[in-house]
């Protein structure tokens, strides 16, 4: 009898230990650790900004994937890369357009790369795409493989991040030869420093179950500082980051990010009301408001 009791306790202990291991493993996968919070704010330091709900679908932090279509293409912010670029990289076609803020960050990043390595043969092969172009690329891929395989590589028309103007595909064009950007050799510098310029490598092969897209070493997405730095530090893909930000609503605690250059920011989420949302923003200091392309707004403010 005594023996039986002991074995029961032993089995129970093992079960508890196994459960703890499972919980800890799960939690460390989905909950980044050591996140700083900003709680010292006072409502008197904020004022309300009236935002129409169509703005949910615009801004640097919009999440576009197989579930969230790009609903509002911001054509007024698209500029031909060729017209704004510096001499530190190339663009495949003079007509390729991207969001102006993305091109400015791209200029800075590839100037940094040129200064460091002397290389200026990165070639921008694709940026903003309208639905028609995406349809052509999608149909091409379906012809090459089949529909199930095609969606791993080319998003369905309407659901491509390229519709946002914040996505860029890199290639290499050297001595008249085009090649794939794999991020290896000296080009690794770009992958290692992209976050300092506000870019992320959007499709990590290890996160395909979350992004829906197979690993792409050439697809960069501009999301701005300090978000790119935070995502890199915490190893989050955009799907995970946008979800995490929902746990930082204005009323409760804000996420505090100290960027690689020492600048401090508070970031918080404001759920959209119907039609018009009053978004609290700081009365003093710089801030930006972006939609998340799903259900609300994200405010990023520099802390003084
Ligand atoms: Zn791409």
C-alpha cells in the first residue's frame, strides 16, 4: 500500500514537472521576456486626435498578409525610386515606386552599406505593386507549380505586402548579371543592420506558420524605428508584434522601447470605435499614429 502511494506521488510529480516544462517552453516562445513598461504617464499630458476609421488601413505599421488585405493603397505617397535614390544602389526599372519614407530610409541604409563595404550593386527589383501586377505574378507562379505551392511564394492579389509601398525586394546586379539577394558574404551587413534604419527581413523561414510565406532573404519591409529594433531584439515577426501591441492599450500600460541609439519611446494601442476614433496623443513631443490594418491604431511617441 505504502509503495503504491509513493509511486502515485512520483507519477504526479513527474506530471507537474512535465506541465511546467511545457508551460515555460510555450511561454518563452510566445511571450518575449524583460519587456519594459511605461506607466508614469498622466492623462493631462495627452490630447485627443480625431481619426477616421479608414486610417486603420494606412501607416507604417499596417499588417498585410493572407488574412488582412491591403485595403487602401496610398497612391499619393508613392514616388518613383529612381527620382529619389542616391548613387549607392540601383533600381531595375525607372518606374518602380515606393512610399517616400521607405525610399529615404533605403537611401540611408545603402549609403551606410556602401561606406562600410564599397559595394553599390544592390538592385531594387520590386516595390509597390498594384493588383493587376500582383495577379500577373501570381498566375505565373501557379503555372510554374500549382496553386497550393504558389501561395507560399507569391501572395494572392490584394493580400501582398507590396501593395503597401513599404516592401522592397532586393537583388544584385553586377557586370550585367542579375542574381538573387541571399544576404550572404558582405551583404550580411545589410541583414544585420537593417533594423537601425527601420527595416525588417519580413519572411523568416522559421516563422512560415505565422506569416504564411516561405523564407525570403530578399524581401525587406519598412516599419520605422524603433519597431524594427524591438522586433529584431525580441525575434518577433510582424504578426507577433502587432498582436503583442494589443496588450499595451492606452488606458493601462505602454510599451517602452529604448532604441539602439539610446532614444526612448512609448508605444500603445488604441482600439477603433465605429466611424471615428478619438486617439490620445502626447501634447508635447514627436509622435506618429499608424493603423494596424485590422482593428485599431498604434501610437509611437518619443519620450522626452
Ligand atoms: Zn517581396
